[in-house]
């Protein structure tokens, strides 16, 4: 593995930090900086081509459907997408087995033998591992040529419990040779993880890091999701290097941007400014460690279909089934 020095990190960060200056007020105003760093037009063209391809059903693209399994959570992250509304949600609102049956059956009819992906989220979905297991067993009753992918996104706190680890390992044994892919995606924000708090206000960072170590100990396949927000936006590259060094077993890091929270930085269009500035540096880190940073290193990686959200369907315990677009709703309505 190529060693990354402090000077490398300093070089990576030089132009990223330039977006914090008063003169950078829009995406266009930093385009020359992006061009100088060879945030290549090839990358942009590649991504546009992939987006066009991903909305064409004839290409056999994977749809990314989402199940919000429950509303309850054992953390109170400051920038959670549930936001202040969490206090108004039923603490124990869960999807029912009947809701899961209906959702899976409709996806199966609509997507046929294409690969179907159902991302499981919450709340904290591991609080209802029984429902996650039910979902896995449900899709196993509907075999298809393209198979199923059922990843689960979790804050990982419960993965410190050896009993739950063993339950997950048993579930992995069950799906072996059934053309079903299941994986764990751990929400971890590196230097900004202090904003992922327990209800009493203390940071969950130490616990999550121990949970990731436990996954490594048990040789369980995992990836990470990293939310870029006002608490870590200027340390993203250092955080990615630290993740790659500490957990080389990590398959990928999915990057997302907390748009409203980043608005507090005070720069117009800051999310896209930051994404553009990060791309050449994270492309370089990817070349060193071969761990992709989804949402930014798409050009050199090319491992997936670059979902646009078109065709996606969603299941929530409080709102039922909803759709990303009218065409998807129309297709679902046929069944």
C-alpha cells in the first residue's frame, strides 16, 4: 500500500479550503479552479452518459428502492433527515409484514428478472432485525435471474451485541447460493461524528468505531456512509484517508451532503462547489487505496449504474408506498 504523508494531505486540502474564502460565491466562480485541477470534462461527460443510460429500462439498470423499516432510533443526530419532525413521529411506528409483502410483490412484478435493490433504512433498522430477516426471507421466495440486493444502513451501535452479530451471520448462511446479496452500511462521519449523539447528548463516535472493529473481527462484509455537513466539510479528505488506513476492509464509502446544514457555511451553491473541489483529490485517494467514494469518484470507479432516482419506490410505516416519479407510479398501478 502506498504511504500517504502529511505533505500529501496538505496538498490535497489546499484548494478544497479555498472554497471557504469570501470570493467563492457560486459554482461558476470556482470553475476555473476546478479546470486547473483537471476535474476532467471526461469525468463529467462519463457521469452524464451513465445518467442517461440509467433511465433506460432496456439497459437493465438496477433500481434502488427504499424501505424505511421503522421510525424509532437510538440516536438523535443533529442533522438527521427526520429533523425536528422526529418528535412528532410515533416512537414505535414499524412496517408490517403485510406492507413488506405488498412492496416486494410489486417490485418483483415491475422489475421482472432484472436485479432489484431494496435499501433498508430507519429510524435505526436493526432495532427491528426481525423485520429485516422477514424481508430477506420474503425475497428468497421470489427467485429471479438478476437476483436481489438488500443492504441495510445502520448507525451500528447494536452491532456491539454478539447475539445480533450471530443472528446476522446465520442470515448470511441462509441466503448463500440463493442469488441474494445482503450487506451492512455503517453511518460514520469521521471528524464530524460528534454530531451523531445519544439522546442524553453524548457522542456515539467511540461506540460506532468499536462496532466497525467488531465487523472486522467477525469478517463481516461492510461499507460506510459518510454525511458531509458543517462539522466536517473541511476535513473530508483527511477523514477518507483515515478510514482507508484504519479499515482497509471497507468496501466503499457512500458520500452524501447535508444540504440545508451546509447552507450555514454561508456560500451560495456550496454543496456543488465542494463536490467539484473534492473530486480530483478523492479520485487520487481512490487510486491509492482502491476504496471508492460514491457520489464523487464515479468516473474512475464505474462499479454501479449511477442511479438517478428515476424508477425508485419507497415504503414508510407512516406514509405507505410512494414513488419517485409519475411513470413509476403508473407502472406500479398496473398490478
